[in-house]
């Protein structure tokens, strides 16, 4: 949890001793808008949520949701995106592309990247994780080798 001054929050959240929703007074220490007052009611410090380790879970969930969404693109829609990208690339290399078309080209590239990630992203992540594990294993073996050599030379 990170701390933040209550003065910084005044613009968005009234203090816990002022009227809450519906004009009723809130007791000190009660949660208001997801914030909890620290130990003493006269304190000007509020605890703010910090996601920490859970943020990687949110990132993984968002990545999965994006892949599910991108995987729902039909083959016809995918072919249309490829065709439109080719037409825009031809205009770009011909020197006749407008700024609006350049922006559209970037969007199409991004969309195609999302579709490719939906098709191959999970496999590539698994491969990346396996490479990371083998790299760590190699580092561990090299460390063990170094320790063994040091001890072997020390006993002579």
C-alpha cells in the first residue's frame, strides 16, 4: 500500500467525517470510494491500493482476452485486411498515400499483429519460458562447476 495525503484527494473524495452518499455522515475508518482511513480518524493519510504481484495477473488476463478477441476474426476478414494492407503499401511505395491512409495502414498492421499473436502468441510464450528455464539451468550448472573447481583446487 502506498500513502497519499488526504489533501490530494479532496478534489475527488470528501473527508471521512463529512457527509457521505445520500447526505449521511460516515464514521471514521469506514471505507469510502474504495479507500480506507488509516488507524486514527484525525489522520490526513489514506491507504491507496497497490496491485503489486496481482498486476502481472491482470496483464496475463488482458493478453488472453485480447487473443480470444483476435482469434474470432474470420478467414474472410483476415484476407480482406491482408488485401487492404497490400493496396495501401502499393500506394505508399508509389508515393501517392495520404496521411489518413498511412494511419489506416498502421491500424491494419496492428490488427494483423493481434491476429498473428492470437494464432502463435501462446506457443511463442511457452517457447520463451522454456528458453528462460534452460538459460537459468545453464547458469546454475556453470555456478556449480565453478564451485567444484574452486573446491578441487583448494584441496590440492
